[in-house]
C-alpha cells in the first residue's frame, strides 16, 4: 500500500479479499447519501473496472456526533502489478465532509491474498 497516493498494488496475482472501513466526519442533515467504490487499474493506469459500488448509506441517519462509518467487503481478481483504489462519495449538501482518523484506527484498508 502506498500512503502517498492511496493505492494498493498487487505483488502477486489472484483473488484479493478487500476490507475497507471509512469513517466520515462533518456530516449535516443535508448529507443524504454516501457510496463507497472499489476500482481496479492496469499497471499503466487504464481502468479495468468502472467501479464496484458495494454500499450506499444515509450517513446522517446513522451518524453519532457527526460521524458515520461506511464499509466495503469484496473479493477481487487482480494480476500482479495491477492496483486498486477505494473511494467514497457523499452527496446532498454543500459542506465538505472529511475522512476521520485517517492516521489512526478509525479508517482502515485490509487486503489479503
């Protein structure tokens, strides 16, 4: 995993189990949808998948103290040197939402082969 660009690059090909947990902060009543996406790319940066949306939540409905956690669990077949990225999109309001605890245990990415 490269912390400077947020990419996981496979060192061996095969089915990779992906578990991502992202905690969002700064949620307001207007934030009505949050999606988590998983995208895979060739080593040259060409998209292999258009994006797998595995979870959609209403973040405000589950938020406690302005925080809500969205999770992704997926099995993905990728070859060595291909990479994947996990992203989140929040909609329904103009206020910026942040990823909470990016340097701690609140937001995590686990990959196993």
